[in-house]
C-alpha cells in the first residue's frame, strides 16, 4: 500500500491460473486483515530484515494462516462449497459424512474423485481443496481414519 494505492505483485512464472488466483486472493486477505500492520512495516523501511525483527515468527505464521483462510473462503464460499461436497458425496455413495484418506483403495478413490471434482469446480489446487475439507473436518488422514486403531492404541496393555 503506497500513496493510497494497493499493488499486488506475483511471480509471472506461475504456470496455472488457479495458483495465480489463489496467490492474489491470499494477498487480498493480507490487505483486508492486516493492512494497518503492513502499512506500519513499510513506513519503517521496506526491507525484509526489518520485517523479521518487528514481527515475530508466530505472529507472521498467524498472519499467513489468516490470509490462507481468507483466500480459501473467498475462492470456495461456504454455501456453494458445502452444496458441491454434499452432491459429490451423494453421487459417489459416500455415506460416512467425510473422506478417509488411508490405504484402502475405495477410500483413495473417493478422495481422488471428490478432491479432483472440487478442484475443477472452484478452479483451485487440490491442496487448497484438501485444506478446506480438513478445516471442515471432512477429510481425515492416516491413522486417524481407523477408530479401531485409536481404541487399540489407547487401551493396549503392552
């Protein structure tokens, strides 16, 4: 933000439109959520070394998380996103109410189909879809997939 103008720069070498859109949406998140902090940083001096001394890594990480969340909801608004998820679950006979990404071929197929369809529908990366599904508790990975495994781990005597 300089002279009351907002400029967003991104790497022109980014190959996919979805990635460009996500990057711009992320930066819009910073503008919407953190503009006063960013303005203060640039008024001190526009040098990366100064930014690192003013903002702690934890605050920086939180700001990045918030900008990513903003971009996620901007590109995949809750009502259309959930409507599409529900439609895909119904079409693919996914009756558990969530996706389980584990070693089972049927679960791998369900994850690939749903994540791929949502990625295409909203023109975002599959990684962005997975993050959005995880935030909605609709995508469970690894050992957390198997309730019996968790029960055995907690109640094992050896």
